[in-house]
């Protein structure tokens, strides 16, 4: 059955990026506050629900919601990988990789995501896992 399936490793000891399953809102103390599943999805808009718009990942109630645009960023699933893209937000999107380096995204240039990456949506932190 499918439960016997062995996940292939990419040499870094991580499952392939396609096995990303959720995105988790982190508190200041790195505690998970809420999470959203990526499973079965092809795209997720990150932002604040203003009542007029529909976002998949609503950060209205997060500590730094004031730094998040109504439609701030989008996650897209393509060819077995998840990508994040900045939607011309005013406070920007950064990705912190497992080596702790932080990369600021240029709007319109999708960034490949890996398990353990931390997204900075303005000042709000989301972990991919």
C-alpha cells in the first residue's frame, strides 16, 4: 500500500520539496500559533482579509498585521515544487534559509521553497514544513 512508500532524499537529508505539507505562523518565541495545509493546493495568497478580498493565509490577527499588505505574497505549486512571490508589497518578502541567510525577494521573481524555510511577510514569520 501507499504507506510503504519510501521518500527519496535529495542528498541533504530532506525529503524533496514537493513534500512540503504546511505553513505555520510563528510567535515571537517560535511557537506555532496557527497553520495552513498546502496539501492538495496549487496556489495560496498570503495577506489580510479586508472583507472585500479572499486570501488563503489570513494574517489579520497576527502581531505585526500592520506590516502585511491586503494581498502581500503568493505561494504557487509548479512541477513538484512550491514557490513564493512578492506581490509588490510595501514591506516586502524575505526568505530565511536553513543556513540562516536571509534573502529579500524582488517582486515578480518567484523563490523556490524548501522544508524549514522561514518567510518574512513584512514582520510576520511563517515557517514552511
